């Protein structure tokens, strides 16, 4: 009997008031997990709690900036006391700045690296000691197409997500002996607030050029939905993946496998 159940597990998903994190949390709740999430603003946490409640999920929400090591230590302490030992960590919180590299300030570059790469380091470092005490755990890092590919204007984001792929592999290597599995999910292009600028209708009502580009690059000929990531996340959080470690599971509709549709081949 393959065990995909998360019953009795506490899952902490960062930045999960909405978007991909929220969809992953709903999926994990449906598999039996207790959901804990954080966001950087109380009003976002409140919005998230209301959304979870509407979905029938009694989630636990906390305000915490994943780049603030002291705040993260306090978060993990409070969650462990108030909810229980953290069995599953999903490093989902992230930002992107779409700026040509030579126009980007070092401060802007650092901010993206700080949230998208240092944040998962800080969060993972905070939960691993107790996972070791508890006999194991699961860490899932939300990587990206940009863990493998580059494109104009996303240098900081690609550097962060490429680093996150290797941080994933290193955590797997260093802590696998404690029955901790650390894997990544590499979403393709997903319809969330983060990609809304890439999907905006043009003044003439036509699709955004980038929207058309992604449809041509995706064998599934559609943008992903956040819900497309829930099943892969439940798999990587469950006992069914106990021998999967250091793997980046791309959930991209086939983008990475496909050279792209030849123009005129509709
Ligand atoms: P999103 O809609 O922008 O949501 C990101 C979440 O992270 C927001 O709730 C945001 O809160 C939170 N956050 C930002 N900085 C934070 C910090 N310092 N501490 C705690 N929370 C913070 O993004 P998304 O599209 O759902 O993406 C979620 C993850 O998937 C990100 O890591 C992203 O890079 C990755 N991803 C997205 C796609 C895609 O196509 N959408 C594809 C591949 C990978 P605020 O609202 O307050 O900023
Ligand atoms: C972009 C997009 C992508 C997606 C995602 C793809 O500007 O190219 O925002 O980076 O967010 O990371 O996997």
C-alpha cells in the first residue's frame, strides 16, 4: 500500500496567504496535514486565515519575514509550542524583480537573493535540528524554470533559483542520514499574482506577447494553475517519497522537454 497520507503531520508553508503556497497548503490539508503558514504582513495573514477557513481548513498563521533569522527562530519556537513539531517545511515565499541586469542596483539584486535563497537557508537551518530530534522530516524548496534556464530581466531571480536548486541538493546530501528528504518543485509558468504582468491583455484586447510565447513553449498549450502543484507537493511531503532525495520535480507542462512550437504550426 503506497502511503501518500500526511495525517498527523504539521506542514509549515512560507508565504502561503495566496498563490502557489496557498494551493500547496490546501493540497496538503486534503492529505491530512495541519497547516501553518507565514507572511510578512498581518493583514495578509488575516486574509490567508479567512481564505483557509472558507476552504474548510483551520490553518495557523504567523507574521514572519523569512529573511529575519531572529524572527524565524521565534516562529519555529512558537509553532512547535502552539501547534506541534514541524514535520514538513515548504520554502515557497519568494519575489521577482524584472529589470535588465545592467539597470539593476546591487541592493535590488541582493533583495531578491535574500528572500529567494537566503530565506530558504534560514528557514531550513531553523527546522532541521528538531527534524533530526524527531527522526526525520521533509523539506520542499519551490524552485523554478529559472533554476535551469535564463531569460532577459530576471538575472537575480535566476541566480537565486539556481542557487536554491543546489541548496536543495546540498541539504539532501548533508542531512539524508537523519531521514530528512529535501527536494524541489520547479513550477513552469503558473497563473498567479507574480506572473499577472506577463498575462495582461493588450490595449487592443490581444494576448500579451509573453503569454503567447509561453503557450508556444508549453506542450500542454496552457499556463499552469497553482492547483497543478498540489499533488506533486503532497507526494514529496509523504512517505511515498522517502527514497527521493535531492530531486527537482519540474511541474511545467513539458516546457523543459520542448524546443517550442514552430511559427505557423497551429
Ligand atoms: P506570489 O503570488 O508573489 O506569492 C509570494 C508570497 O510570498 C506572497 O504571499 C508574499 O507576500 C510572500 N513573501 C514575499 N516575501 C516574503 C518574505 N520576505 N517573507 C515571507 N513571505 C514573503 O508568488 P507565487 O507565484 O505564488 O510564487 C510562489 C513561489 O513559487 C515563489 O518562490 C516563486 O518564485 C515560485 N514560482 C512561481 C512561478 C509562477 O509562475 N508563478 C513559477 C515558478 C516558481 P507579499 O504578498 O507580502 O509579498
Ligand atoms: C518570468 C516568470 C518566471 C516564473 C517562474 C517560471 O518573469 O520569467 O516570473 O520566472 O515566475 O519562475 O518557472
